[in-house]
């Protein structure tokens, strides 16, 4: 046991002394397909980390099972800082929907909240509601008459609208689609009346007047739509929901290594050019302590487990 502890201490010391991970190559595992938010984020950070650490940093996509395959791979990887997971909100929603091959709290060591991305509530212009209160009132007057779409069953957009239904006590039938594009096209065409969308996806339709944005679900207003109020401003603080991206290491990674990882990611996320790049992708650069990410995961897991249970949601 003493030998093991000594080995870990040596690794941690090496990590700090040389300002680089233990291994010669660091793998950033993205559990989704290329061009997704987490993939864009990892590929933006990877080269900067490589410059900082003077070792190869490789981004690898391991998609499947809504992120479970890649997450399980990292959970079972050596806990030496050489394999990191760049995951999104599904990291916490997946275990709420179905038993996952990992424990989002016990199987990983949080590193940092890397970025967030705003969600918004949008309606077809034929819907007379100009605010969330008016939409809720309309749904209460005509239960089951207004419906909403999502880009997929069990996704964050679906869960966010179900949260709205639960907290507001309204009945909006759900129409699932296979992707954001199909959902937005039918929303613009009036086949469905409402939906929750990534802000950057809805933006062109809102700017062209094809959709009306009632609220952003993030804590602050969006600089792209400064006149659109937040949920909190409309008296609905319990309905704040964001897509978030976090970096995780396998459980058991030495604390000194985690501290170094957090500090280096934090430095990159505070870089003006990085923040500008992420903003163009519809993301806000994250940061903060590892504990912030750990608390976020625990809070999200509890929240979505409750929503899934009350709404009776089943994964596809």
C-alpha cells in the first residue's frame, strides 16, 4: 500500500513540476459524433493544451448510446490524467432515463465546467402568447390543444419542456423528431406550436420573424437577443436550464493532478481569443473550481430523475 501511495505522490509531483500530464499522450474522449458541441469544444482546447503541456493531445470520438459508450471508456481508463472525458448535459440525463454503465458521481473526478450554451422557448408566430405567462395561461385555457416538439425523446430540450409542464401545471402533448432541423421546420410551418431549442439553432428563424422567442432559460439574458427576458425575470426561476459541457477524469486521479488540470483549463477558458471563438459557436466559456462541476452534476441528476419519474419518460 505504501508503495502505491508513493507512486501516486511521485506522479502528482511530476505532474506539477513539469506542468504536463503523466503520460506522453493525453486523450480527450468525446462520447458523441464529430461537430457536436462537446467535439467543437475539445478540438478547440486540445491544441492549446498541447502547447501548454508539450505533449500530444488527441481528441477521439467514441459515440454511441447517447454518450454512454465514451463515458464508460473513460471511467475504466487509468486514473493518471492521460484520459479525460469532455461530456455534455446527457452525462447527467442518461442515468436519469436508464441505468448507465457508470455512476456520474462515483465513477469520475470532476475537473471543470468548460462551457454552457443557452436554451430558449420559441413558438410559432400564430400563437398569440408574447410571454411565458401568456403561453402558460393559453395552455391552461385549452389543455392538450397546443403541442410542442423536441429534437429527440429524452434529450435536454424534451426534459426542459417537461419541467415547464410540471412546474406550471399545464398539458402540452409532446411530438418527438429525429433532430433539431425537423423540429424547427415543423414549428415554423405551424404543425407544432412550441418548443425548446438551442439558442443558436433558433436564432435565424427568430431574426427572420418565422418564430417568436418568449424566454431564454439561462440565468442571464443573451447578448444576441437582449430584449428577450430570462425565466427568472418572468417569475419562473425554477425553470432555468442550460446545456453544459464538463471535463472529467477517472475516479481516483490524484488531487494534485486534478488541481493542475483545473488550473490549466481555467487559464485557457479565460483567454480572450478562446472566449470569442466559443461565443461564435453559441457557447459561453466556463471555469471555476472542480467542486462547481461536481455540484452541478449532483443537482442535475436529482432534477432530471424527478422530471423523468413524474413525466413517465422512457428513452428510445
